[in-house]
C-alpha cells in the first residue's frame, strides 16, 4: 500500500534536529522524497542518515533562511530535479529575556528572532512559491501555543510576537493562495522535548512544572507528536483544510 505522501517532494527547514527531524522521518515513511534545509551540515546529515537507514529517500542542502538571495538560489537548484509540493517552515529560535533587561541584548534578541522566525518564513515561502503553485502544494508553518497566549512566559515578548506573526501569515497566505489550490496551515506545539531545549528545561524546572500543571495530558510532547499532524496536513486527508492551526499542546489551551 502506497504511503500517504507517495510522489511528493517535501522541503523542511530546520530539518536537522528536533521537530524538523521528526517531521522529515515521518514524511519519508509515508513515501515523500525529503529535502532537509538546515544551517547545520552535521544535523542535516544525521537526519539524512536516519531516513535512509529506514529505506527513505532524503537529501540535504545547507540554507540560512535569513538570507533571501540564498533561499532563491536553493529553490532554483531544487527545481532542477522536481518541484516541491510540501513546504514546512520549521526553522526558528527562542530566547527568553524580559524587555526591561539589558537594552543591547533585548534589541539583538528581537532582531535575531524576527529574522529567523518571521522573515525566514517569508523568504523561504516566497522562494518556493511558484513551485508550490505549480504543484498545488501544501505549506505547513510551525507556530506555538504562544501564537495565542503568553501568560506562562512573561519574559518572551519577541518570541510571542513572532509566533503571533506565524499565525497571521498562515491565514493571510491561505486566503490568497486558495484560488491556486495551495493549502496553508500551521501547527501549534506545546512544550516539546528536544535536544535544543534540554538545557533550558533543566535550568528551569519550576517553569516546566507550571506548564505541566496546565497540560491535561500531563507530559511534555516529543517530535513525533508534531510529525503526525504534519503528515495529516501534508496529505490529501486534509484536502479541505486551509488557514487553520492544529494545536498539538497536550490540551494546554483547553484550560
């Protein structure tokens, strides 16, 4: 039986670790040819090796999503071997500094977070736009519970703002590209355990406990908990879904 994504070519930014790596593996299991876009050659290679070890088709291209010209160049190179039909905008960073903190540090954090989380999402999407229109493709943006709330994280104005922006971009693009058959949706992860945030979780046990007390399922998520919704949104199972965000937060927003 063919997988849900058989015949698709999927590009995943930040695919060299964490949620992105989990999505790459899940897409490959469902038959997609996966292209890992990441700034880390080591991380990208790890993902490629994991996918190929299970018989999947995967390659990697180094990409800094903040470099608009590089995004266009990479998109053009990829098009030579086939247009992508799935784009996952997963690359992102988070830093938790109160806006009342050191002015220079706060300003740098703001600029860095916006450059990757918002401008990077635009740069990559715009670079692949014609391919997605040609294939009637699917765009999946990774938002957050902070696309809606910030109460539990009063020291992350930049990140919260960027993730509100992800949701706005998702809805705006869905409205504009629907006529072209392109579907645009988002996923809103809750607290997901990854290597990238392991140190932050270890240093902030009270914050972790507070989030878990507010999470009905009572556990942090794992990358595979986001990969499932991503497969759904990338596949024809969600053929009439666009402009939406699937919350994968263990029920955080339910209470």
